[in-house]
C-alpha cells in the first residue's frame, strides 16, 4: 500500500481551500424591529464546521456509490482544513515544495511549525504523518496518527495511513484492523477490496 502513502502527501496543498473573504455589512446597523424581538420566533441553528464535518463523515460511510463517496470525502477534507490560518497555509505550501524535492526533514520541520501555530487542527498532524511515512519514520507517523484519530475518529484517510504504517512495521494484524476501520468509514475507497485481501493474506501467513 505504499502508493496510498504517496497519494497522501500531495494532498497537503490540494486540500487547502481558498481563504473566504470576510463578510461585508452595508451601512450602520439599524435598530431591531419589533418582529425580530418577538420571542416566539426562533432563529435557525447555524451548524459549526465540526458539526458539518461529522455529518459529511456519516454520509460518506453510507454513500451509495463511488462517485458520491468521493464528493463527500472531498467535502469532509475541505471542512477539516477550513480553519487553517494564512500563516499555516504558507507553511503547508513550503512543506509541499520540500516534499517534492524529497527534502523530508524540511518538509517535516515546516509542518511542525504549522502544528505549533495551530495545535488544535488535527489535520496538520496527518500531513506530518504522511511526510514521516514517506521518509520511513513509521513510529513517528503512528504517533501523529494516534492524535489525529483521537480528535477525528471519522477521518478515513488517517485510518488508511495507519494501516500503511503498521504494515511497514510488519504488524499485519494491526494493519488489518486499521484498514477494516477505514473501510467502515469509506466503503467505496478505491481498490479497498483488493487491499483488504492483501492484508488478510499477510495476516493469515503470519499465523501459519
């Protein structure tokens, strides 16, 4: 599943959505009308980014086909990176450039700086895990992925990466468990059935 690892790394830049422009208000605020003060009228609940992410993850697990699943996966990924600051996005771009040159240390350092700025954004640790996995630091990747999964248990990509890391550590049982969890979260993941058979075969071979 090394290919899955390499696919995770370019996602560092592609998953960064444009920063939305601040909302504009036209003219000074006017006094509220009696109708707006009517306690009988309820205001609609505006869902938080986290609530929308949970909904997207649940919908992905129930997606009826691969096309719909990929749309939902993209939606969830966009929501995960929505709160990243401009400074962090610049560091992600620098990290991606370094990764393209196989400069794993600088790529990791940029992501570590990004995590220092926004430690509450778990997706940053997933990005660093991808770099560490590409550099062969499986233990470091697993450490980051543990934090990611604790914060966002519905992150199917993180579970798939965990399966990669465990497989590289020659832990087929742990790799299979992680991959099965990924498939529950994203049943239409590309080549999932094929990868599952490979992991199952490796686990069965270890037990012989």
